C-alpha cells in the first residue's frame, strides 16, 4: 500500500470507530460484558495506541535509527501483518503496560472520539511528510509484534482500530 492509501485507510477506519463511539447511548458506552472492556475503554486504548505512533513518526529520523536500528528486510504486506497480529492474539497476546485502558467515565464519551481523530490526523500529517523509502527503512518496537517498519506499524494501526471496533460491536450485540 502506498502512503496515500495508508492515510485514507487510517482516516476512514478511525472515523468509523469514532462515529460509532459517539453514537452510543450512555448505557451502551458504559456497558461491560463480563470482564471485557467497555466501549469507552476500547476508545481509550486506541488513543493510547495511536498517540505514541504519531509522536514517533514526528521524531528526527536519527532517533528511531539510533534507538531501534534500520530494517534489514522488506516490509510485510498489510495482509501478512494482520495475519501475524491475529496469530499472536490467538496465542494469548493482549494489551499490556501503558496500553491497558483506565476506567472510563461517561463524561469522556464525547472527548475520546475527538482524541482518536486528533491523534490520527497528527499521524497522517507525519505520514504525508515521510517518503515511501522511510516507511520501509525505519523501525519501531511493538509490544506484541516486535520490531516493525514504519509502514508495518501504520498497517497495524489501521487494522487495530477496526479490530477493536468489531469487538465493541460484538460485546454490545450491535
């Protein structure tokens, strides 16, 4: 996927999720199925996931290179990256550390969708300024998937919100 296509998918998937969260009733936003996350916690998790990616892509390129090195392989395709993520989840992978959402109150229902879109728009601006070569050259660590190229991290980010959107809908039966 070229960077223009990645930007389009990032914006589209995150906007659909933000619209969904915004459309929920107060009861649905706060609904918790067993020990699963509420829809609000899914939104908080997406903010916690997108904001560091946006920040990392805004760093001078020397920073990720010094911290994490450069890629020695071609980027995976979108489909291959999604398959790798699904396999990790199937083996028990889950959010950890700073990516685990905090309890979310009803007062955050209107704020979280705005935060999601703020960080996605910041990320997309940084992708626009990147070259195709940079997206395949520089790497970032992912807590579950290991080192990913910038392009792979963007693929993950685009799919990740779709994954949480589906879970939130499933848990609400909507």
